[in-house]
C-alpha cells in the first residue's frame, strides 16, 4: 500500500511541475 501511495504522490508532483511550467 505504501508503495502505491508514494507512486501516486510522485505522479501528482510531476503533473504539478508540468502545470507550473
């Protein structure tokens, strides 16, 4: 479960980075 949560957080951060740019 923890791995899944970490993966989701990384994905969200990547999307936020793209949106900020």
